[in-house]
């Protein structure tokens, strides 16, 4: 039986940068809910039109059940909906919607 790789964004924290006007620090809480190690290789924040506002190429591994954070800095507009997406090297993805 093949073990499955699966990740889930548990939540997103948004804080306005203290020293960079208009820049938000986005912290993504990601959990490995699968049965095998998950190799996280990318994280993105984009809007409903698919425009990417920030992204990060990563080299992070999560053991089954492990939770970790990914931090991005993005220039975002207030009162707008956004999506955070995290993907593994094998193509598993998790999506989370949030508003500023």
C-alpha cells in the first residue's frame, strides 16, 4: 500500500510591517497531515485574479504530524481577499483564503 503525502495550511497570521509602509508579514502555519515526510518547495500569496504578490522558493521538510511556519513579506492592499498556497515537490498543494 502506497503511503500518501498530504499538507494542510492550518492558518495565516497577517501583521503590518513596523518599518516598511504597505508591507505585510504573512506567516503561514503548515501541517503535514499525511503518512510520509513532505518536502515543501514553494509558497505564494495571490489574489482572486491569480496575480502573485509574493512567493518564496523553499527547501523545508515536515515529518508526519509536524507543524511549521513559512514567512513571506508582501505588499498588499487593505480590504481585499487573498489566497496563500503552499506546494510540495511532489505536487501536493494546500490553499487558504484570507482578507486584509
